[in-house]
C-alpha cells in the first residue's frame, strides 16, 4: 500500500488532505472548487481500510459529499426495472397493433382480408403440396386457374389479363448449405400478367410459392402469400385507375425444392425480360407482421417506394445485413432474381412464431385476419405505386448506393442514403471527440487525473463485460454437458432468469469491487461521470468501426451515442447542483428513451427469429452457448449507460444478492430437469422436429456385385438434444442404434435429402424390413468412354420419384473436371463430396446426365463412387406399416416427418 500511496499525484494528495482537514471557511469554498472541475479522484491505487472508513464516515470532503448524496439502491433498482418493463410493454403494444385503426378496410377498391382468407383455406384444405405430387401439380394449380378465371371475368376493361402455365426444365448451382447443384424437370409455374389494354413494355413482379414441405399444410409458408396475391390481383384488375406498367404475378410451384421454380421463370419465361423490379413474399414464421428484411441490391428508389406507399410499414436494414451475413441458415427466391436475373427487389417475410414453421401446425387458423389485411394493404399499395411509377422504366438510372432504413414502432419508416448516414455518423463521432477531448486535454481536468481515471474505468468496464460473457458461457456449457440444453425453449424467460441475471450480477460485482477497493476516496458523482464517458467512448468506437466498414446498421450506434450525449449535457448541471436524486433519474431516463426503446424493439426481433431457429439448428451447435452469448451481448448493451448508477448508488449489495439468488434458483431448477423444452399446447405448440426415413440401402462393389445391403428407419433429430427426450417413450431408439458413418461412401452413406450432414452428425438407424415402392427408382451407367483430352466420361440415366439426391466422391488420383449439370463446373459441398438435388413434376422424361473424371493415377479400387437416393414424399409409396407404427409411438410434443426412401451406391 505504501507504493500505491507514493504513486499518487501531488494534486490528489493535497485534495485528500484538504478533504480530511476541511471545516469552516474551507468547507465553504468547496462548491466553488467543484464548479471548476469534477470531483477529483484519489489515486486509483490509494487508500486502505482505515481510509475507506474515513471516506464513508468522515465529517468532510468530497468523498463524504459523494457518498452522502448517493442514490437509494432500492429506488434506483426498482426505477430501472420499471423503466425497462414499461419500454418492453410499449414495444409489445406496437407489435400487437397489426393494422392501424382508421385505415379503410373492405371498401370498394381496397384489399379484403376475408376474401384472401377464403383463398387460403381452400389451398390449405388440399393438404401438403410437395413438388411432383398431385396435390401440388393438379389440385392447387386447378384451383388457382379457376380463381384467376373468375377474377378475369370481373376485371375492368382498362386492363388485360394473360395467363400462362409454365413447366420449365433447368439446372443451376448455388452456394447455400455449403454448396450444391440443383436440377429440375417439368416443374410448374402459374404466371399471370395484368397490364394496360394496349400492353406494356416494363413490368414489376410479385412472387409467392404454393408448394409446401412434406407433411405440412404450409399456410404461412407460403399459401397465405399466394392468397394475398390473388386478392391483390382482383383489386387491381377491377380498379378504374389505369396502370402504366404491367404487374406479373408468379405463383411458383417449387420454392421448397431450393428455389427451382423461380429459376425456371427468370431464366426461361418470355415475360421475364420485361421485369424491372420484384416483390417476394415469404415466411420464416406464422402470422404477425411481415418484415422487409432485404432490398436491392442497391437501387434505393425501391426502399423509397416502400416508404412512400406502405400503409403499415415494418422494415429494417439491420435484418437485411444480418440475413445476408449467412448467420440464418435460410434463403429465398430473392437470391435467384438477384443473381440470375440481375433484378432489384424487396423481400418480405412473416417472422412471428417460428416454432411451428415447416410443421403440421402451420395451419390457416393460426394466421390472424389482421395479419392478412396488413400484408395485403402493403403489397397492394407498393405494387400500385411501382406500376404507375416513372422510375420503373429506367430503374438502372437510380442504381446508386444503399439505403439506411428502419421503421419507428411500425408507424413510419425513416430512410436516407448510406452516404448521408456516413456523414451523420462521423458528425456524431466528432461531437464525442470534442466532448471527450475537452476533458482529456484541458488543464483543469488534467490536474484531477481524469485521463488516468478514464482509462482505468475503460479497463474495468471491458473486464466486467468479458467476465460477464465468460460466466454465462461457463453456465451454458455446463447445462449442455449435463443434458439440459434447450430447457428455455418452451419458457423463454427461463433463459433471461438464468443467463441474463448472471450477466448483470457479474457486471455489478466487478464494478462494486472496483468502487470499494480501487476507487476508495472518490466522489460518486465524479465516478458516475467517468463511467458514463467510458460507455460513450465504447459506443463511439463501435460507431466508427461499423461506419468505416460501410454497414448501414451503424445508425443504431449513432442513436446510442447522440442521444446519451445530449442527455448528459442537459442533466449535468442539475446533477452537480442537486445530486443524483429523483429529478435527475427522471430526466436521465427520459433522455435515454429513444435508444433504449429502439434497442428493445430490435432485441425482440432478434429473439423472435433466433430462438425458434436454435430448436432446429442441428446437433453440432450448442444452442445454450449461442443464446447465452446473445443474452450477454444484450445485457452489455442495455447496461452500458446504467453502469454509472452503480457508482452513484450508496450500495449495490442487495441488488447483486437478489440477482444471484434468481440465477441460482433458476440454475438449480434447470439442472433438476424442471423445465421441459417442448410443448404440445394447441394454443402455442413448440414441437421437437424429427425426420424418419424408412430406407433400404444397397452398396455395390467395383464389379457391380452387391457388397452390402441393409434396411432400417434412419432417424435425425434436428436439435442439440438428439433423442434423449424420445428414448423414455420409445426405448428402442437409444445409443445402441446410433448410425455409423460409412467412411468410403459420400456423405457417410446415408440418403440426405439436402446437404446438411455437417450440421447433423448424430443419427440413429433402427433396423426394419426392406421397403418395396410400387414405382422403384432405376439408375444405370449408359456409357463409359475415353475423351480426346484423356478423361473418362461416364453417362448415366435415372428414373424415380419426384425427389432424388445424387452424390459423387472421387477417389485418390482422380478429379471431377466437368459435368452436364449447373453451368458445367462441378461444385463441391462442405466436406468435399458433390451433391446434386433433383426434382420433377408429375410427368418427366428419363434424367440423362454425365460426369467427366480426370484420372491422374489409376487405383485398384476404382476412380469414383456415386450414389443415388430416391425420396417418396407423396402417394402410397411414402408410407410403410413399420414407419406408421413407429411414428404413432412418438409423443404429441414432437413433429415426426416421415417418408420412404431407397439408397443405391456404385463404384466405377
């Protein structure tokens, strides 16, 4: 301690001595001294136990003044809690307000949600609509054509309606899910063009898809969007207002086959060349508000069109940059129109209640009529705006830069060019530089060791944040290791009580230690100011970094810098004159209203999107670690401008103990298995997803003989818990039937529907009798020939069900140089194998294709291994008695999606 005391500056020692001796006239001079500079901080390393006692109980000095005017712990904690709860309630109120009251609904020329719901119920009543099934290719197409014909009969003579049923065949490669190639044959698009009677040269495209994933009615994904488009078509066609441009409505029948139908339209349909912009309607959840989460690329005029026209806006450039970062394992037709059509557009999706997305619970009754109304109002208004806009015809002239855009509680959208955003951001940075520079460089602040205190505070703050993150990660890893992962999936606030309170308690603990042992004789007001400045500095650093990288999301950091700085300048004088009382807290929280309200608005969207995704993100990503990290990050952000309250308060002991108690109790309850992850509630189901594939596998050797043949139900759980919750209900599914990887076979020798093998490495293979589809798949080598460039060309043909997967693995000394798929260049999937996704409509010719193998060194085991899996998603072939019996054993809180498939492997 002697060394610590010796390190103090003379000014601080004089301040301490003056504080201890101050009385009478000396005490009277203190306010004047405080007016000149902030309360000087005794050297961060100074003082001992006796000094601390004096600072808390002594009769004079700045330390006594800082302590004596400290905030009441109970008042501060309660005030902050009520403040955040009130803001959260305001956000929730905004989100529940789907349609702005007073808007015209059901009037002549307006969108009618009840008519759209009628379309929706008819489409979903058909049942699951997988590509290639009669339900998709015949029944749904027939219903759409029937309704379009009725709409055409009612249309105004100003307009002309043309209808075309397209059945394209094509192929392309995509880097989604690690990269693969897609081939489609005779799939279905229903295309409608509404245009002026004399025709139109340019068009805007509206896109939805009427197909669904297997075993799901697909109400939100994406039947509701097609229903909205039908009603928009009806309203526009009966309007007496002439259009300047055409509106093309594409009802595509193969989006769930990884965007095949949109590729068929944009690359092959004769109307595609007239499209200048598009609106894509999608879903990542069921109902709620439809979010604009992608625009462009560039073309800021499209954002302006949405801002000008949308009646119930809900849009965020943050969602756009998060989605395009690849964090969310999903994609939409937006990518196809952007990459293969070079067309700008707007991507919208319902995001609420993603727990039942792609399950049997995605039914029409779960979508509120107000959700349909708001989506219809918005789509109708934006399409009408674009179809009468002069910018559509010459959209290339307006292709300059990106836009910063975000809605304000769904009331209106703020949008401005990103270059303007950069100017605003750097202006905010300069304001902070001037504010902090004055303190760091001004002589009167130097004498008070402000610079040293500032950087000490920065270090303590970063340590508190880092240790907070480490603490919640340790808890998350432990929870995962003991098998209680996803305990919060059905009870989200369990995660808040576990990880959120742990993060807050750790931050408070670190700062409490610093206050008690490091900043011994300092004024609370002075420390409060120092740590406010530290938080301001950190947010300013983020603002600078995000702006420098060209991210439009930097506007959030600008908000989190500008408003707190203005608040600080407004309340600083009152704080010095009257201390940290109720009035100060009220004005401080009022000044923080906008950044904290918007932060909670974004945080809601983050958890609304990511929490359901964590229940279907595979067996390799620990969801508790991901959620704990997100919660720790949110805690750090929300606590940043409240850290100064720790130093203004008299004590934080009870608050820290309360948080620790909540965290401990929740931790014990989670460890004991009190919280079950899944829900079978009819009102709010949160099912566990399981894929069951009754498959027969046949492995052939180099001579074409059968080397191995087996059959079983291949089981994949789509979350981190695997089958741990299923085994008590179905004892035969346990670790004794864990699937072993066939090391010499591509993708471990299993019939993967999509190349997600790197996300799901825990599989189960329950022995079962062989399957015998009525229409078995056929695959054979047609020819093997030497090319003039010394490679081997293998030509194959295949026939089978509507969905098949083809896999290729080259052997040592051989490479796959080209093939007849995609653009001719083979694309490897993650792991090095090649994956081809194939689908067809009801009627399809034999699939002929070839691969070319460059052999550098001949091997006795051959040059290449290929395999083909046939997936039966519809008809009688999709079922087996063993599969039905096993599926019936699954508890009602699961969603077992089941089908039959075959797998055949060959070596050449």
